[in-house]
């Protein structure tokens, strides 16, 4: 034991003999069952339904937030790492250690006109034919630099002035965590030997208490 302390800085649990009686340090049966249930999450998956809106409390008159969410959801589905069961299990472990769920707090990003070199950019939609003769709409520079004014039919576009990816992932992870807890509650209910589970109702949208709770994402 002294050598363990010297080498590792800790005493390792092991069977020991005290006054002639042998004691085996066994983990609590309910704890083992709970850990196995968390590990089983790795075999599950999560998905995001069409139209998922993680920011219902924000105004989005230009549709920029919805566009950013759609693009990020597309990337998340393609990569798949945050939607698999292994990530859900890791979330449960880390949140248990921290004693709280993922941080979903976020401020609505500002938006402004698209600029180039500090000047508002102008765009112009034109028709263009490809090599097969098919007509496509393309977007070109709509500013007439010779006349120093926008071309006829030119328009400006808005953009978010701050990245939204971190806030999207944070709110997704909160909802995955809540769904994982639902899964664990269902698995462990009436199965534990010496503990009772209290009723659990998931809070999938703490950022929008006045709205209907989102059912997205869902375990599959």
C-alpha cells in the first residue's frame, strides 16, 4: 500500500483483511446498473427533424438565423459525430460530473449589410446558360464602378455579423442530453434495487418557457 501511494499518489481499492476478516470492496449494484445503462446509449442515435428552431425567442425578419441553422444541421448530419449515441453518453457523464447541463445561454447576433472593403456590396441576378443549354440564375457584382453607383435592378443583402455555430451546438446538446436522460429514466425505472427514481419530465427548451416544448431531436 505504501508503494502504491509513492508511485500513484493514491490508495487503490482492493480486497483487504481486517482483524482476520476478508472484505471485498464491491461497487454498489445500482451504480453498476446505471453505468451500464449510460454505456448502452452508445448503441442509439439521434436525429434533427426538419424545421428545427433552436432560437424561437429571437426575431428573424430576414431569415438569416433560419438559414444559419439549416446550414449547420446539414453539416451536423453529414459529420454525424454529435448525433451518435457515444456523444450522448459522453454528455451524460460530463454533465453528471459538472452537476449541470450544457450551457444554452446565447445572445441574438446582430446583422448588417454584406460589405466589401468596408463598403456595402451590391448584387445583381442574371440568367446564364451552361454547356448543355440549361438556364441558371447567377449572382454577380451589381455595382457600376465606372459610374460609381448600383446598376439597375441591383440589391443589397443582409448577413449575421457574428457566428452562430457555437450557440446552435449548445442548444442541440442540451436537447440531446434531455432525451438521453429520458432514455435512462425509462431503462432504470423499477429496475434499481435500493434506490427509487423520482418522476422526470424533460425540459427541452428552457430558453422559451412560454412556448410548446420541442420534441427535437428524438432518439431512434
